[in-house]
């Protein structure tokens, strides 16, 4: 390894370490300031008098919003990716679709929230509700799901398709039984990126799902729901007491823990699937 390669390697290593240090500083700061607020009462009670009480409705609301979001975005995103990767001809129209999907990924979340407010809440009449919030979040993460799923499908070797077709399987059977199974790990990774965006989103949820301070659990998808990101925003901007400060960091810590738990669960499933696909060998 010459001097230039050593410098490049050292620079890349330093950049990675800086990113890791920043991550630990942010998470560590939230942990130090929020761990004192964590208790069974904080996790299992409802909020009252603004900064008093717990965050149980907010935890359930965040999980419900993510569930509605994924139920909308994942099937639609994977179906779109299958069409783009397996059926769509390589022409200007397909290129334009991919371009606009990329543009949708870059649209500011406040714009998507405004769209959800006007179209879902008012025009379709869903109101400020779990359904409106979940669908708006689904629109936000849809391009991430489409692009990640398409790239995962494209990485499946063409020989797999040819072997399946040679054995008499139809193209649809090949896609369902061979391509999607091989692309599953990459698709899961793309879905996790979307979950990370959805579970921490504030503007979209604030405009479509509720104030974040709801003290009740939703009984249907048409009820407003509390959410941890909006709860943190409300306390951080309007709370001026030590209790509000502690609750803000406590809720932030729970939000991080929720995302990590979902990510670990998905990664465990992915690794078990890869291990089974490779006959016990790690992929």
C-alpha cells in the first residue's frame, strides 16, 4: 500500500470514527438527560396537565401510525418495484417514473403534511385521525420503499430467473417464489429506512394525526392519536419547567428505543432468513 492509499484509508477511517462519535454523543446526551424520567408510571400512564403523567398513548399511537403507514406503503412500493424491475420497458416513460419517484423522496415533509391535511383530512373526510396520519406517512416513505425494493430485485442474478423458467414456472411464479425470496433481505433494509423516517416524523403527524398530547387510546382508525415525536415537539417548545424538560428527553429516549427494537427484530428475521436460504451459512 503506497502513501496515497494510506492517506485515503486514514481519511475514510477518521470520517467513520467522527460519525460514530457524533452518534454516541447525541444518544449519550439524550440517555443521560432522559433516563431519570423513565419509570413504569411514565411508560404506562396517560399524560395530564401538559407535562405531567406518562406517555403510554403516545407509544401506542406511534406504533399504530407506523403500522398503517407500512400496510399502505410496503405492498404498493414492492408492487411498483416489481413492475419497474421486471415488466417495464427501458424507455423515456420508465425513466421519467424513476425520476419522479426520486423527486418524491426529496419533497419536504411539511409539504407532504400539507397535502395530507388538504386531501386526506378535508377532501376525503378522514379527519384528524390515525388513518390520515398513517397514509400521509406512507406517501412520504413510498419512494424509499420503491427504490430500495427495485435495487434489491435487480441484484438477483438473471440465472435464477432463467433456471426457474426452464423448469416450467411462469414469470409470475418466478417472481413470487424466486426473485422476491432472494431480494427479501434488501427489501427489509429499505423498509427499515422508511420506518426510521416514519416513526420520527413530526410535521406530517402534527398536521394529520393529532396534537401529540392525546390522553386516550384510539378505538378506530378514524380517531386522533398521540405520537412521541409530536409530544416531544410540544414539550420542547411550550414546556418551561424541569418536569417538561425531563419528560422531553425521556420520551426521546423511548422513541430511540422503539426504533432500535423494531430494527433489531427486523434484522434478526432477515439474518434467520438468510441463514435458512444458505443452508446454515451466513450471507
